[in-house]
C-alpha cells in the first residue's frame, strides 16, 4: 500500500464532541483520536474512509456510557458504520447527510446492549457550522426487554474570524445508561449529555480539544475532557 | 728501382694471395626474405557458454590438487566448463583441457553448448488488462452475474454480533460457478421468547449456472439458477440442515447502477430432543412458506465506491416451539459500501439487520469484509494452451 501521507485537505471531524457530524473522511483517509477525562476515563477511536462516501470506525471508550447507581464510567467497545453524501453533492445548497449505526462489539460478553442509529445533517454557514439530526437509541440487557428512544441531537461550531485555528464548540447527545439495583440490572435508557469546549487546529492534520461535559443526572458535577485528533491519508493500491 | 720492383712484386703477390683466399670462400648469396614462420594451429574456441577466471587459478590434469598443474589461468581468462564434479569444474581453455576449482571461475555450471545458438522465441503479445469482475453476491443475496472462467473469488468478514463469514468460489467456463462458504445467517433460539443467536460455523456448498447479460438478446439481464446446501450441523443436541434454490436476474442500469431481483425456494430441517420439523413437510408448512422474493440494488456514486442494499431471507430454528413456529424464514436487510481499493481487492462494510420484521435495533450488526478476486489461475490455464 502507498505510504501513509499526512492529509492536507480541510480537516474532517466526525464528531463535535459526543454528537456525530455529517463529515466523512476522504477516500482512504483515516481519523484517529484519544481522549482522557479527569476521572481517568479514556476514549480511543479510529475511523477509515470508504471511497469518501462512508466510514467505518472502531472505538474503545469509558467516558460515554454509564453504569449506575452509583454512576461510574462503563467501558465499551463499539463499531460505527456511517454512510452519506457531502455538502452540495445532492443539490446546490444541500447539507452533508450521514446515516450512521453504532453497535457494541462486546455486548455478547457483557450482556449490556446499546445500539444507536442516527441521521445527521451538517452545513457550513460563514464561520459557523451547524449539525442537526435525530437518533434512535436502543438499550437493553440479556435478560430484559430493550428500551428504544428517539431523540434529537445536534451541535454547533464557530470559528472566530480573528482566530482561524480556534473553534468554539457545543453539542447535545444521548448516551447509554444502565441502572442496577441489588446487583441486578433494572433499567436501561439513554441520558442527555451536554458538552462545550474549544478545539485548536494545531496543524491541518492535528487538533487538540478541551471540553466540559454535563450529564443530566449530574449537571452540577461536570467532567473535563481533553482530546487529540489526527488524520492522515493511506493512499490506494490503484 | 729494384726495391720498388720488389715491393711491387710483393704487393702483387699479396694481392694475388688475397684474391685467391676470397675465391675459395663461397660468395655471399643475396639474402632472400625468410618465409614467415607458420604459427601453430589455434584450436578453435569451444562452443557453449563462457565463464571467466576470477583469480589466477591453476589448471590441473585431474580433479585433485595432487595432480599435475598444466598451467595457470590469468584473471579474466575465458574458460568453457562442460562438467562439474564436486568442487571441481572440467573446463576447456584456449590452451587445452583441465580441471580447476569451481570457485575460481564464474558461471561454472555447464549448460547446453548449443543454447546460445537457439533461435530466440517470438515475443509474446502483451496480455490485455483484466476486466473488472462483476460480483456474484450483493450482501446476503446472490446476483445474476457469474464469475468468469477460472477466476477465484474469496470474501471474508466479521460482524459485531461475533459472526464470521467466509465465501470461496471459482468460475467454471463462464457459465457456472462453484463455491464453499460458512455463514452466520442461520439462527436458533431455545424458545419463543429467547433471543435468537447465530449457529456458526454453518458450512454450505453452492453451485450456480446461468447466462451472462445481453448474451441471448440485447437488454437481456444476467440470469442465474443457483443451489446452496449445507452439511448437517449439530448443536445443543439438535441437528439442522438447510437448502436453498434461487433464481435471480441482474441488469445494469447505465454505467453506475444495477438492479437484482429474484426468488428463492427454501428448505430447512430441524431434528433433536423434542423437535422435529421440516419446511418440506406439507402437513405443517405450505409451499408458500418456502417461497420468498429477494432483491438488491447497487449504485456507484463515485468511481470505485458502490452503495449496495439488499433484502434476503434466512431460516431461524426454535427448539421448544411447536408447529410451524419451529422453523421460520426471517427477512434480513443489509446496506453498506464496497470500496474497490485495487482491481483485485475490495473493502466492504455496512449494517445488517437479521430480522427487519422485528424492528429491533439491538439486533443490528456492523460488518466488515474484504474481497479478493484473481485471474491468476485463468492466466495459467490460458498460457498452457
């Protein structure tokens, strides 16, 4: 395979913070990220672009799902497949559109199931980027019925003209929450999460982000996270 | 005066004596140019491949250092090896024949002495580039396209449900195809309320035959009749078998889209403790329970990247169910992207919902596959002709 090359196209971010965007990596492009929070939770993610119209991403995370009570991070490995069209591909002025499905990789081991399906649109307007969509979140465990919720999701990014490498961002998403009582799984649901922060595009291929996350059940006790995202091209064999 | 006469006489006597002396000596013949010496005849250079001495190496009479040295090769001197025994080469040189250690000459292996004189074979015409292979499978459903003759096809994939699939095929004479595969589409559950789980590996063999697109008449779709059958599978004290007969038509819609439509006739059998059912048992099932339509569509919005969607069927066994609930055909929806990384390799990924009729999002699986196709066997067969 051709040697990996650093991507110099406009940086692609497939997530605002937790909320997905409709941006897809270039053909053969890869996106990788690593995040840490103040509780020691971490996220590792890597995505690969299929022909510029799809992305397959694998992630190992302990900072999105929660196992309560008391609530603590739940480590999960997931795979996400995203398929979509870029801005203006469908017609002039069309937003970028992505249909995504995220499924757990280790659900058959842990017995905790969480699958998300969403449709999200992204549109750049001047120095603001808007992301809006709707998602269906299904959670369940081996011995219980599934709970499926349909909820909106979205985010906003703003690049101040005076600071072209800096992006202010905020998003709203829904994250899996599993509740136990007396050692037995009682409920599974999705909980609202709100995150806001700053992204600094150090290089076209490298960004550093700092964000604060509030969960609905612990709004007054936010989490602080830092993330580094890189992207590069892998070329093709043609 | 007398003295002068005597001197004169003496002088004349001396002169006469000298003349007599010279008369006795052979008069010197004028030297004729000597004929040039005839050089010794030169032994013509031996025929065959030439090697060269890579050092000043002695030539022996025999293949042993104890034998007599005939002479010493000079660095770069040509030799013609015609025999090798152990570490020694029997060589001809311009000065004769003898033995030299093989390490002192290059290209010592004796070859056909007439090899250099064989006429060069005519250059082979350049092979045209191989056409792109039309895939025989969308995701879970077959297409109406067959693999070209002797083309090998291999697809391997995994999914988030822990399933592994593998499919190996070979084209037969451009009119048929044979393959062996493992699938995780066949599922079982212990009772009606349990979560269905895949039975794997489930090994099947497939034979398909058909007619290529536009072969019979313009606009004719590709038509393929296929048969897939499993080996008996034992799991949890139950034995299951499946067989599927398919007929599918595929048609390109322009350069970047294609449509696949077909029908399938399923058979499945469940035997085990407390279970006994078969789709062909018409006391339980109707013929209509075995028949299902299927189809798929593929679109290439960008070169080398196709979006594919298909709807197929797969059997689900229920051990503790009764009557017609023991074996059911479940609709399976799949969508994803095939990305042609190279002419011989494609990366594929997508989403598969094993029972779309249940609309259970938790059942959705993300899959990733890699597909290889190769014309190597076809080229080898063609080269033998």
